[in-house]
C-alpha cells in the first residue's frame, strides 16, 4: 500500500511539473507576442509620425517653390542658395533634413517617345540619338549605347514592331525568365533594368544621369542650375559637335545672376561658330518645371526617406498660372 501511495504521489508530482512547464511555455510565448505587438504598434506610430513630418516638409517646400516662381516666372537660377542644400527641420522627438534639387537636369527616359494621340506613343529618333550620345560620353561602349537606346524606345512605344537595334516582345519572350515589353511610359528609372542590354554595371553608370518625368516631351535642361560636372548633358544635345570641355566652359562662364535666355548661352565663346537648330537650342532653357524634394526623417532608431516630385507649374502650361503641386511621392531608399 505504501509503495502504491508513493507511486501515486510521484505521478501527481510529475503531472504538476508538466503543467507548470506547459504554463511557463505558454506564458513566455504570450509575453513574446505581446512584446512583438507592442514593438509593431510603436513602429507603426513612428512611421505615421514620420510621414506626417514629411507631408509638412512638402508644404514648406511648395511655399518655397511658389516664392521662387513668383520672383521671376521666366527663369530659375541658383540665387538664394536653394539648390542642393540641406535644410534642417526642427522636429519634436526627432530630426529631419530636406533637400530641393532641379529635376529637369537629367535625361528623361520618357522623352524617347512622343504622344501622337492620347495614350499612343511613337519613338522620337532625335531623343534616341541623344540618349545614345549621353551613354557614350559617360564611358559606355558605342555598340551597347546604340542598342540600349533603341531597346528603351521600343520598351516605351505603343507598337510591337522592333525599331532599329530595338527589342520588342519576341526578344523578351525568348529570355530564360520571359516577360513582355511595357509599351507605356516609365514610372521609375528602375524599369530600365528590364530593358535588353542593361546590365547592373551599365545601370549604375546611367543612374546619376537619367530620370523619369510624367511627360513625353523633349529634354529641357536649365542652364542656370546645371553644374560644370553635368556638362555631358549639354554635349549630348549635338553629338559630335559639342565636346564636354566646351559645355563645361560654357557652364563655368555663366553670369552670377544666370543667363537671361538660351540665346546668350549659345552665343558664348565656347560655342563660337556653332549654330544649333531652334529645337535643339530650346533644349537648353533657363527655367525649370520639375523639382525634386528628398526628405529624411529620423525618429528614434528609425529613418524614413521620401522622394517627392514637384510640378512648379501646377499642371499649367507655364509658370505662375497655378500653384506648385506634388505629382509623385516615393517612400524608402532608391534602388
């Protein structure tokens, strides 16, 4: 009887210990999930607060752009030190930085096509030549440059016919991971990585020089905000006729208050004897419709980055007719 009593007591003790162990595991799991939920809720609140600060920074930038436009509707210059300068945003419980840059001074990939009818795009041969010239100027092989320029124009245009050195659906279907050409305007420069011939190395070379704007119009640079380091953008306008050295000299000779018109720019000593066609001459303008705002908000250990595209014309045909507006916003670091 005593032995049976001891066995029953031992079994009861094991049962109790097992229950305690199970309850401890359940409690630990519940506590871990509670801590995780708390962290997620805290992170969500931090992100929401960071986004609210970003929206506030956008409103400050829009007012600044509106002030710049109202000061001189005909041109935009570097006066005031607004371009490429970090502005500190005093934030409670965090820190913010905002930088405004000229988004005109790049090669707009959507300029490779022209909108012939609403929603229908056809290749723009002049822009394709300029894109190929830009690639050669920054060190990309001539053959690769020609193929990438043609394939990019085919990627955006509305038809399915291969252009000169281009690539359409039949090419992409034959790849190991088959896909189709977009046949529409690009929304982000990262789409260029899907175009035939664009390797990671070439994409890294091109990235500082290209952009995607929501309009399919010829590239329009602002010679009053271009830096001498961006001289290849001027040299690409007339391939073989403008050297990087000449373009750099023209930008370095810019008057303190900027050029009053593109005519003064082309009449400079650096371009002596050069008579660009009117459509090419107009690609070197003195105003900017598109501006880019980069905002970095730090809250605790988290950093929220936003890139906003500003239309200084507010959708109107020219500056001053409507208030500047945000047309696109991207969250997170760029690729």
